């Protein structure tokens, strides 16, 4: 049972929980964000229920009588051909995957999806902290999955009185990236997860620090599944489409034969590799400042999750009340990196370049490639 409770409170309730067993961790999702999610308002034109005309009494047009045959004729497809247009049944949202990465392909433009996706995150319990429609990037704040807190005897007995003192010691945030799809009129939606956990850094267990936790591809898949259902897919179909695949290696580290610099070989064509690298950069904590797809370049800076979480030092419960107030800019590295994706005969290569455009042979470049390789498997 992972909790962070003040020493005094812990002393007072130690006896009460001594006999309680540890319950298995819930697989439910119940995020609680730092701030308050704005209340969703129903637009005026949607506040009235749509009328259902299945039970309307047919109009006799002044004839004084109404017959079923006349009503059926009025309701026939031929009679209504000029009144309505039946849209063809098409697959509006589907899942694509490569390795352990999955994303949605939606038959709609990015601007038509933006507000819907923002509402999705707010209803899930997050505050949308960053919105950059021009770049197709939306990012939540840090939030806690309260469903992971076991419902033990003490918590059920005292209820909300002490509920705020319970904590999982974990925080999550999600970045959503919208890209124009390879097919005209479609949008590809990528969701990347970042995580932090609070750990003790003193033997007396009186001082804690937040540190990065491994991103969870299955949690990303669960969010994609929920978003897929929101966008119109059936629940069962979404579950099957996002079931855990048999992962096969989709990338490997190599050395360039030309200059000896490190590179990453990705077993995907350029357009797919380009999108997968963007998702991997989101996962490992890079912020994409600019990109040039025609040249295969991402211009990125590293976001230190420890600074981003503003929690190098924790002083107990009160420190948790302010850890999300870190400035986004203060967490971003001053040094910019160039990640180059190139097409090589149906496959792709990824390299880190210097500001002058040459291959970066530094240890930092090799570490970046190693991080990307882990995410591109």
C-alpha cells in the first residue's frame, strides 16, 4: 500500500490499520487533477431533445381519414428520397500499430476533432495545460489515479474526512499529438504517457523526491480505447483493436559505416517512422519546438521531468499542493537537438545531428538514440 501520510496522522491510525490486508491494485482509472475541471455547458441548440417521429399520427391532408397504406406510402424510401441523404457506412476510426506503439486513424480533420479531444481529457479528470493547435499538440497537467488507492477499513470508515491525506505516490500526464493522415481527409491521433513517482531519499523516510517512472504503453492503449469509443466506435470493437499485440523488434542500434557515428535503424517506411519517432520523443520527455518533414528533421529540447514536476524536495502533504505549479519553460533544456529521420529503401534511419548539420558523435547523442530505440521496439 503506497501512501504518503503525515507522521502524526500515521501514528494515530497505525493501530487501526494493523490488521488490514493489502488489497490488489485496482485496474480502474479515476484521475484527480490538481485544479478544478471546468463545467461543460450544453450549447443552446443542443439543449432540447430531438423529436422522434416514429409515433407521429400521419397527416390526412384535410381528407378527414387516415389509412395505413397512405401512411406507408408517405414513409417509403421512394417518397423520402428527396428529403434525406443516407451517408455510406464507412470506418470512421481505426487502430494502427507498429511494435508496442498504437495510434488512431480518424476520418475527420484535426480542427474538427480538437474540442472533442479536449473535452475527453477534462472528463477523464485532467486539466489541459498546453494547447498548440497549430502544431497539433495538446498536453494535460500532472494528475493522480485515485483508483489505485485501496479501499481499506479505515478509508471506508472515515470517508472523505481523511481521504485527501491518501496518495498513491504516483503522477501521470498525457500528450496528444494530431497529425494529418497518410490518407486524404484523415487524422492520426497519438497519445504518449509520462509518469513520476515519489520515493524516499532518507533512511528515516522523512524526505522524498519525485523521479521519472517508465512510460506505460498499456495505459496509453487504454486511453486510446476510451477515446476511440468516444469518437463513435463500439466498445467491444475498440477492446479487440487495442488488445496487446505480439511485439516484434522494430528498431535496432547500429553504427554508420561512413563516419562511425551512432544511428538507429527503424523497420518502417519513412512516413510511418516519422510519426513513430514523434511519439517516442513525446514519451521520453522531449518537447518538439519545430519540425520539417520535407527534410526529415525534428528540432527538440529535453524536458527534465524532475524540474517539470517541481518536486526536487518534498516536505510532506503541503508540498504536494504546489508541485504542479512549475513553469514549463524552466524545465526545458537550453540546448536544442536535431533528430533526423531518413528513408533508406523502404526502411528508415534516425540520427542525432549537430547544429551545423553533421552527425553528432557525443555520448549525449548515443544516449538519445538508446532512449528512442527502447520506445520504437
